């Protein structure tokens, strides 16, 4: 099994009625020399997913990475409260704002977001530009454009899916053992090595009293968003980003895999033209989970950017 080089600690912070789990690396003494580094994971992932990349960083930094609400070890403060039946994107922005207040007050940070975390990072940086010193977007593409004419069908789909969730028809598959969880991670990303998959499986899932293993993510995350994705609105927000941005994409075209012809990488680059200071890097031999596939190369790229060498 993979053996972490840099040990992390877990903290639980009360944020907006959530008992937020935050993984931390390093110590605050490093803040005398380097700005804090905040890592935001993607959909159906956890903060521990960044361990391999953190291990590859050469410079000692104080790093925090939360488990988003409904993922990992973040739970409602009131244990009697059942999980919600849908999640709103805006809540992630609110949670991040509270999280930064708690750890850093008004101190500008360096922000890294992967996939959904990359989308959150980009929007947050446009809304709160004064809080972001540098921004690194890992495969955070946003979504295909929508039109107002799609709204009625989207509301109907959302209501139908909530009903299916409450009937128990939308759920996450349990696994017999930890080895099966690791195999699921490998199926999701064939590039991840077995030792990393085995280690991550123990943070990505949890064993119940009957011995079954369950992914640490709420099934309600599978319910479609009630809100359409407004590409024009998002571009206006991105236009407000003042920090330098590094956009890292995988060699494998994730958009082609997810969206086909409805949203292509060329459209993403066109959208990004509103960002005032942005540079791009395609990381060789990687898929969407590039922080698993090439953690050494990614860590070097990030540090070069943060040290103004890129």
C-alpha cells in the first residue's frame, strides 16, 4: 500500500450547520514565508485525494483541504437530521467563504481546485477577487451552455429525481470489501497505480457495522441541479478574476468523454478569454484525475507557477 510522505491531520470545523472535515498538512510557521495553499476536491471525491500531489511538493507549506458538504467525513452538526435530498452549487461558495474566514481571516490565499472544485475556485475568485493571490484550475471546465427554453424540463427532471431518491431508486452501490473499492477506483481511472488505489480506498469509503463498504458521498449528489448552467453569467464572473490563473488540462480530452459534441475544449478556451491573466498547460500521460496520474509533474508545475517561474 502507498505510504504517505507528509502526514496530515484532521480537524472538524462548524460551518453553516455542518461539521466540516478539513485535512491539513504542514504547520502555520510556513505562513511567514509562503501564502496558505487551499485544495478543493471534485465531485464524488475527498480531500485525501490530494495526498499524492502534496507528497510531491518540495516547499513546505501550510495546506488545507476540506471535504465538501455531503462528501467524506463532513456531516450535519445535528446527527438527527437526515441528509438533504439535493445540493445547490451556491452552498459550496458559501462554505468556502466561511472556511477561509475561519483559517485565514482576510489573508489572501493560493487556491487549487480540481474538476467541480476547479469550477468553484473560478467562480469564487471572480466574486471575491481580493482573497485570491494565485489560482490553479485543474480540469474545471464548467458545463455545456443552456438556454431559457430548457428551464421547464429541468425543473420537471429535478422533481422526478427527488421522488426517485426518496423511493430509494437513486443510491450508491455498496462494496463487499476494501479491495473491491480499490478496484472501483481503478475502473474509474485505469492510470492510478494499485498501491495508490488501495490507500485512497480507505479514505474514499467506510465500512458499516455489517461489513459492507460505502462510498463517502451522499446519493443526493446524483440528483440533477435544479438550475441551468448560465455560461454568459459565469463568464461575467470570470471576468472579475484579478489573480494570475494557471489552467491545467489532461492529455485525454475529458470534455469529449462527457459531453461529446455539445461542449468541446475549443469552447472552453474561448470562454476563458475573459480571464485577464491566464496561462495553459496540458499534462502528458494523464486523464481527468491528473493529480493521481502524474503527481510529481503536477506538483512541479504548481510550484513553478506559485514561485513566478511559469
